[in-house]
């Protein structure tokens, strides 16, 4: 069948304008002939999520990770799982160990969106200790001997469709993994219908423990003796789609550059050198260190912001075009009241605040100029006094807001204290009715 003549340059630009953004990206990467046209057509994205090792465009995620390739038959199960789910998220040092200090290092263009809880958790990493290695060295011969004994009883059939009593299987598995194996004890278990099922499970678990233990010891010896690590490392790009539950590994490159540079390269290929800013309806910077590159330009409408620092707002704003303001909506965590001074937050038409802080909220609420405000309390130790609510209501009513303006906030006293919360509701409603004669109240509302 004759495919017909190729699209003209102008026709190609029209087609690209209405194409799914992820399909455009795939075509851009794989078809050099369309790149000049693709770069001059505005790229429109409904939702853009940014993380330290992946970006997600609408329902498709692009993840960079480190793939560890072991010799056949020696890959530890934990590494197989890491490889399957996008590879290791942390750079490796010269001995093949996770380089957490390097992961926490900021580079030009990076945006640190971590809140105080994430910073504490990330800096609390630990390294394996010498006494742990000695314990594994002592345990390995016993594990290998048990594995060889289970193998010596005949071929392993690991496909079972019959259902057996779980506790009976556990008894036999424990015998192989921990008990003293003898011919008489094995013969006693061998006549039971659960035997082969339990033996297959014991074999799998013992083999996994042997492989994991050997890999840990080999890597320790490599660091101690200056030997090569027992695996090869590659940077892997994984593309996954949430809707279609589809995942594919599309690129393997020998691990030489650091992971942040790999993600920067990916971002550069997709977003850089465009004639128009990337149009993003919803931007979601995750509460991590974002690996971005200077020169990225975005026009956004809404933003869900997990970070809580004033500086993080400034850093992310460097990538947002001035034409984006005021944003339609900003959703943000608040760890410190200084964040309310940022223009991006103050000018947003709709502000959603997850309150994470025990400071005085009334002065903050009285100074908000947003058309709509929605307060979501998280981890709040105590609510505002009733008098503060009356002050807030009087201010909101008399401030000359446009039609449709609203202020929403749950009246909670303490999580789990339902009776106290109900009593507080009644107290607030009673005071509103007393001070605002034209108010109308229902079961759970008043206006």
C-alpha cells in the first residue's frame, strides 16, 4: 500500500500541536527529522510532577536509576527487585555502596523542596558495620549446607496449585531453615502431603539468603581489599504508564555520570531550547531535591507544593514565566509563617494550606488577600479560640471581597476527640448566631 507523501513542515506542526505530549517526546527522541518542527510547536501538559530521580508527564513517568548486572545465577533477589522497579535511586561510591552524602549534595539548578521531616529522615542513613560482616561470615556456611541438603532430596518443583494448611507448611519450612536435619526427621516429614510444597519454599528462601549474603560479603571484600565490585552498573531509563500498567526499560548506559546528571540530561532533551515555554496546567514539585537545569521555562496555572521553605518558592519561581501570575491555585504545606510573604502564594486566586506548625494563625489569616482560602489542619495541637474565629469572620465579611469569595477551615480540637470537637462546634455556632443576627445555620454549617 502506498503510504502517500510525507507531511509538509506546516502540516507536521499542526499535527504535533494536537498530539499526546508523551507520544511527541518519543517521536522527538527517536525521529531526528521532526525535531526542528517539534521544538517550535508549544508543548502542553496537563500535569507535570518533578522528583529527584523521575519526572511524570500526565500519566507517564520517566525514571532514571542504577541497574546492577551480576554474573548469571548470582544476582541477589533484593537487587532483582530494585532492577525491576527502576533501579537504585541513589548514586554509588567507588566501592559500589550507596552514596547518600552525594545524593544530598545540591548542584547548579537544583531546587531543595524538602521539608524538615524529609531532611531528618534522609540524613539518618547508616552503613554496614564490621560486626555485621563477621556475623554473616559465620552464618554463610550453615546456610549453604542447608541449601545443599534440600537440593540433595531430589528435583525442586516450585509450581504448586494445591492449597495446604499454612501452619503445617511453616513447620516443615522451619525444619529445613533452622532445625537439625537428619534422615529420620526428614523421613517423618516426607510422608506428609505438604512436604514438597514446603521444601520448594524452603529452597527458595535459603537460596535467596545465600545469594544476598554472598553479595554483601563480596562487596565488603572488594572495599577492604581494593578488588572490583561483583557487578556492573548501568544507568537505566524506565518509562511507565499508570493507566495501561505498562513498564518498559528503554535505555541502558554504562554508569559513569551521576544520577542527577542523567536526569538533567533527560530534562534537557525534553524541555530545553523550545521557542515557547512549556504550558503546564498543574505543576507538582515533590518534597525532595529536584534535579533541574537552568533555562527550563514553564507557564503554569496551578501548583501543589509539598516543600515548606521560603527559599524553595524562590528557587522554583526561577523556572516559571511571569505571565503565569496570578496562579489559579496554589496548594502548600506551611512549616513557618514566612512562606506567606511570597508573592506566588499571596497572589494565587485559590489558596489551599496544609497547616503544619503550632504558631499564631489569626494574624496570618487576617492578612490573606486570596479570593478563596481553604485551610487543612495537619498535626495541629490546638485550634484557634472562639474569639479569634469571630474576629476572622468579621474581617472576612467586611473586607469587600468579590462575589464567590470563600474561607474554608475545619473546626477540629484534637484528632480522635469527637466529643470535644462537637462541643466546640456548638460553641462556635452559638457565638456566630449571637454576633451575626442574619446568619443561617444547619446541622453542620452556618452562613
